[in-house]
C-alpha cells in the first residue's frame, strides 16, 4: 500500500485569501496530493510579527476558508510547538512525521527557496520532505543555490496579484475586500472588526 501524500502549506495567513486557495488547489492537482494541511504560523522567525493578529483568529479564518474543500485541512500544530520559541519548519515537519504515516510535501514560494539557507536546518528539511516550489514574479530559479535547486520540484501555478498586506490596507481605508477573500472570511473580519485599527 502506497503512503498518503500530504502537502504542508505554512504561512501567516493574515488573512488567508483567494490566491492561497487557488495556488494550493493547483499544487494539489499537479502533485497528486491526498491532502493539504494549512498551518498558520504563530511566530515566524523571518517575518516582523508586530502586525500579526492573534493566531486563533487566523486559524478560525483559515478553517472558514477551506471548509468547502474536502482535500484541505487546517492544523494548529505550530501553536503548541512554538509556545516557548519561534515556529520553525523543521520542528513542524518532525512533529508531522510522527503524526502521519505519509510522504510530506513542503510547499514554499520561490522567494522562500532563495532564503532557505538561513532557515533552521535546511538540509534536514529537504531530507524529511519533498519540497515543492511555486513560481513568484521576479524570482529566478538560476539564482537558487545549486545544493537546493537540484533537490526540489518546481511547479508553475497561476499568479494572482492578491496579498494579505493589500487586504489589510484596504480594510484600514474602509475599502471593499469582496472577492479577495472567501465570503465567510470577509464576514468574520467585519464581525470581529479585524485590521481596522489605524
């Protein structure tokens, strides 16, 4: 019996938006994954976190966003793992490896691949998972260190010019975010008055 193939899609998801979902579904189909786990990062090591809203709120939005797709699931594994430290991908993969009898496929962007050498234990990350890299405008594969370039799989996915930063800015400016996030997420943001602080 072949092992299940599980995609690991981490990020701040602050908030999760339509582009996240479209890219994840595209990767799931191309890589023939059985499931994709969306893992909101509580305390990412390479990002300024002062603008992050509470992790539980981001997890709730992610669950609302993926609820219609039986292949998508949200995991709060990094909440427990990062209680006394930053949320490191290598620790997440180690924990998931113990939880699942599965092949793990780490989904990252080309921009993240270019920074992989500054992540914690990048060699171990590549050992524990098959790394899928999605294209990002302005980032070229030839700029990737050859140690990593030959050990990852590059996938072409649709580029959709939506970012969480733009969505937060629109909310602060009292502009519409309709169709940028799933309807249930838009409603949750409005009901909880998220991101509208100046």
